[in-house]
C-alpha cells in the first residue's frame, strides 16, 4: 500500500471524476479500501506499537501500522490541501486528513496533528449529507467523538509548563500543557454511527446542569467588564441591553484620565441601566495607563494599551473591597456575550463551590498553531470567590513594570491579558 502519490492524485483530480462528495469514482476506490484497513472496528490502533515490538502483528495490523508510521502513507509536515467545495470526494479527503493527523500525533507533532484534524473537519462539513450510511469506514459520529478525545488528550486539565525558546535573534515564552505521550490510547474506532445517536445515559446517571432538588441555592455571579471610556460607549450600551441585567452584579472597570471623565461614565451608564456600577481603577493606582481610544484594536492600536493592568487590578480591587463579594466573578470582554444563567447551571451541575479556589474558562484550541500556547481564551474567565481573594493577594504583591515581559507575574501595560493572567494565577484549576 503506497499513498505517497496521493497529493498528485488529489491535485490532478477534478469534480467530474466523482459522483459526489461520498461516491467518489474509481480513482478513490483504492484509497477507500486502504482506509478500511486502518479504521476497522476490531483494530486497536493503540495496541499497534505493542504488537510491532513483539513481532505479533497480523498482516492487516502491519498494513495499518505502516500507514501510521509513515512508511506507506506520505503526509506533509508543512503543506495542507485547501478546503473547498470544488474538490472531489470530500469523504476521501476527510479520511486522509484524519489519518495524517494520527500519523503526526505519533511523531510528536501535536500542532501539525491539530491542523490535519481541522482540515478533516472542514472536509467533513462538505460531506455531512452523505457520509453517514456510505461505504466509507468512518461516519460523522465516530469522527466527532474522536475529535473530542483528541482535544481532551492534547489539552489536559493539568499544570502548565512555561519554556523560554529561541526564535531568530529573539526569545519568546511558550506556555502550554505538559508534553503528551506518543500514544493513540484515546482513539476509538467503534462501530460506524452518525451524529444523531441519542446520548448513552445509564440508569441513575445525572445529566450535567439539571437540578436534583428545587432547594439547591443558585450561585451569584458578578460580571466584571474592563471598559475603555471614552471609546467603547456603544459596547457598554449593548451589554446593558443584553446579558448585563442577568448578572447579579454588573461592574464596568475604567482607568479614566481624570475624575470628570469617570463621573461622566458613571452618569451615562446609570442612564442605561441603574443596576450597573463603574469603578475607576486609576483612582487607586494613579501610575497605570489611562483609557484612550487610540489604544483600542478597533482604532488600530496606535498607542500602548493598559488592558493588562486593568485585567489584574480589577481582581485586586474586588478582593480588597468592603462590599460582599458574589460567589463567582466573571471577567467579560466588551466584544463577548456571556450567559449568566448557563454559567449558573454549569456550576450547579458540576457541584462546584465558591469556597474552593477555582479558575474556569474555555480552552483556546486555536492557539495550538501559535506561540505562545495559552490554555484559556481571553474573552471570558470566571473565578470563584476563594480564587478572587487569592488572586487579589498575588496581584497586590506583584512587581510593577513599565513594559510586559510575559515571563513572570507583573503589573505592566500591554493587551495580552490572557497571557498575563495565566502567569499570575496561583490557584487550582
């Protein structure tokens, strides 16, 4: 089985060769048969390494192993085909991309593996109407389940590792999870199935987020929104007209150039929603950069942003405040939508308590292709009350700097709060 020639075949193929996204014509029939050798339901891909070491592999297992090891299937480490509705046989492309993703994973190239996976999902979107029920070995349900398995393995809930790396004449900080083992223990071929199988719920299981008792106390949520004023007036109006009133407490954090500007922000936001409040962080930290719309990305970021300082100092402010602190504090960027009701449901369903120092966010899978690697998206992060108090103490003791290095916990200007906040966290995730 030799697939090194597949790039030439795929690039020369035209839509006229196939009969659709899943009925792909004679030129793809060999590839379909070879994919069956790898994605047989009875084949344990994770066990191939053991059988090779013990010389106990069957001929069929040896064929699959040759594809995974790269001796019988050529996958580029630098180039990917473009996902396009003009390509023939999207089902074949889907399988080939996933096979290459597995090959890259075993080689230890996790980023290339993720790229191949994403290309495979792109092709999957082009053949969803015909893949389930076709003669190809993988249907959509298997693919999506293994994609989730891949993400859980590539981005485990573990302590981060920071490494200083060299790039050309400069250095950068790479932050990410520990290196993974070169194993396919997470892969499950399973019998073929589509997207619409009902969830497998065993008797006695509790579906996440459903209240078992009407007496469960609903957690309280404070929505903390870093705001540039003047500059983001329309964003503030959109927030108070949508999700803002559904927070138990809505607080905008500004760094006004003077008290008159802060007072105007309070007056204008109170007109929009009386339940919202405005905190001028610059009143307590006069050395921080002040708000100016020229520092916004929408304005071309012509001046240095003070977002990093604001993202950290708002937690110190809340920790030091004499006002009662809500169970959870969720920092929400102005270009994000936050559903407080969904978050409360998640917290209750997972039996999470605000008395534990917990830091919750969404995994930044897109960052797998860039440096540095960040575990959590910057749009929304939620900290328990215990975590806010701990975070406030860390920020209070952190050194102040004129420029961010992102190599330590520091209160410094810049606009990569996702990196700075991860460097500052000293809490259990």
